[in-house]
């Protein structure tokens, strides 16, 4: 072959390697997994213990609704390079943030306190010792990791912590689960209109669709534009949009699916073991673990308790971090886990203070169960207006440019908002029973 012939050959363009699934998975996976925190475990355990398999359908229903609102939140962060608080500040009256952000922080601090208490109780069940000391240990460890561990390494740690959720899959696999009965209840659920049933339905919806999850995933997408090489907000680099929107969708759908699948397994674990033996009153995740010991054996108890600790370590930074992001953007601070501590002192101070106040709640006379109830009330109050503003924001061309959300995403997102509004009304309607 002559050299002139070689010159005429088409140039072979080397395609960049496709990213691996673990590389794609990020904010969506961590957000979804953090939703199965010790407080959430308590809710799903109570649902399974009290009603058996009857409430599994709620986790199928909430999955597409979660996916829609979380994908929309993620898109807002990736398109604009700002989190939800920063976008709300830019496009809505600041008085709205002055109400929403403090309520979000209060609910998150209560949740942090409840999660720390559950983690400490689980560790005490495993090795004995003083639970209060474990509360302090977990709080300090979480703060130190969030402040001093490099962002990329920290995200890797959080990804690995999601594996702790497989503990609940293992519990279901080691006990005798009547799968035909489970399938029947998922496809043809028995729905009751009693106050107790509706209260747990509302609790599940409020647990799976929570405001701190919206703020965290949007902020983490914005963080990606600052930390990842070559990544820019899509409004400034529209050529990145096809790959990034596809990544967000895969990350969110798998992350939320993983979250709800694990929640379903927690419900199945307590339905199969506790409900079947008449144990129906479970208030905390540690109580659920302890109740499993005599009916499901030491191994099931062990992995259930270890899962509480692992999921707690995953949820604490998300709760504290979403509080710091929302507060910092509302007040115009430097924010971001990728920033050095001396470059974002106020941001990291909020993380530390929120975590330590949450820990202090465990040393106060405040009833943690009642505190968690009021946290759910606050989340119910905050979720609906935030979702309304997020939906309107994502449909505005002055906010999203050419990346306003599709009609299908609008329909599903508004449906999620309506369902959450109904859940909030139901929460107040059943609060007195």
C-alpha cells in the first residue's frame, strides 16, 4: 500500500471509555441510601410489625414520585451550578427562605438526634457499655470526617457505606419469607381507611420524600461542577447536557430504587418475624433489632443492628450537610464540602453545630419519639411549598434556560407534590388519634 493510500484512509477516532456504573452513581445513590436512616428504619419496622405485608405497596407507589422530584432537584443544581437555596434566593422573595431554611434545619437537627440515639442504642445492644458515650463518639466522628476528609474521598466513603443497607436484604434471606403472600399483597394490597393505617401511610410517604433530600442532591450536583475536572454548569456548557442528564437519570432512578427496595426488605423482615408472632408495637429501630433476637436468631439481630449503625453514618452527613448548604446559600456564604475548612468556616460550623445539638438532644429530658414526631410535622409543612417552588423553578426558562423539564417530568413531579400535600393533610387529620 502506497503512502498516498494510507493518507486517504479515514482517521480512526478513539472513543472515550464509557463510565462504569459505580462512577455514574453518586448524588442519587447517596441521597437514596441516606433516606433509609435509623429513623426511617423505625418507620418501616413499625409498618411491618403492625400491619404485616399490607403496606408494601406504598414503597412501589412512592418510587416514581421520588425519582421525579429528586431528578428535578438534581437538574436544577447541575444546570445552574447552585443548590436549591441559592436558586430560591435568586427567583423568589427572600422572606420565603427566611421561613423555610430555619424549619429545615430544625427538622434535620431533631432527625440527627434521633439517628445518633438509635445508632448508640444499636451499638449498646451489640457490645454493651454506655449509650451516651456512643452518641458523642458517633457525632464527633461524623463531624471530623465531613470537615477534614477530602471531598472525592468522602464521597467514596459514603458510596461504600451504602453497602450497609444490604444487611436488611440478608435478614429477609435468612428468615422464612412467604414470597407468594408478599407478591399478592404488593399486587392486590389490602387498604384500610382506619386512622392507624393512614397514619403509617403518611409516615412512610413523609420518610421517603423529605425536603433535606431535595436540597442535598441539588447541592451535590452543584458541587460536582466545582470539583470534577471539566464539569461546568450546563447553562454555561450545554454540550455536556446529553451525557449529564442521562447520568443524573440513571443515578437517581437506581438510587431511589435501591432506597425503596431496602425499605421494602426492612418492612418484610419485621412483618415475617415480629408481626407473625404478635409483636406489633415498635417505636425505634433499636427496639426492632432487639425484638428480632428471640424470634429470628442472633445472626438476624446482629446484621439488623449493624445496619442501623452503617446507615446512620451515611445519613448524618446528609442531614447536617443539607442544613449547612441551605443556610450558607441563603446567607451568601462560601459553601461546599470540596472547600478547605478555612475557606468556608461558617459552612462547616453549621455542620458541626447541627450535629452537636442533635447529640445534645439525647442528654436532654426531651422525649426522642415525640421529637421525631414533630420533626415529621415540620417536614410535612416544609415539603409541599418547597416542591411547588421547585416545580415552578424547573419550568422557568429564566432559571433553567434551554433545560426546562419535559412535560412527562412535570406531570410526575406535580403528582408527587399533590400526593405529599394529601399526606400532609392526612398527618394533621390523624395527629390527634
